[in-house]
C-alpha cells in the first residue's frame, strides 16, 4: 500500500474514532436527560445518536484492522536458507 494512502486511512480512522466517542457521549447525555425529565417520547433521538457514534467507532476499528493486516503483508519476508 502506498504511504499516502496509509496516512489517509490512519487519519480517517482517527477522525471516525474521535467523532464516534463524542457522539456516544452526547447520545448517552441526551438519553439520560430525557429519562430524568420523564420525556419518554424523545429518548429514541438520544439512542439514535448513541448508535451512530457506536457505528463510527466500529468503522474506525475495522479500518485499523485493515491497516494492520496491510502492514503485515508489506513487511519484508525473511526466508531461512
């Protein structure tokens, strides 16, 4: 894999992880605020934000896994003679 593509995927993974963690936190906060206010009809908006953040975190993990496997494939192989 080219170095430029690797850096782009690393930054994409970092951005997805950061936005995912932030979205999970905001989703939990919104859900808890609605729960405390007994506004049960709007809890699903907080759950949607939470689920979107969780999906971003899982996307980040998958990108990182792909990058790690590509690095293992690109590493020079040593043969025992």
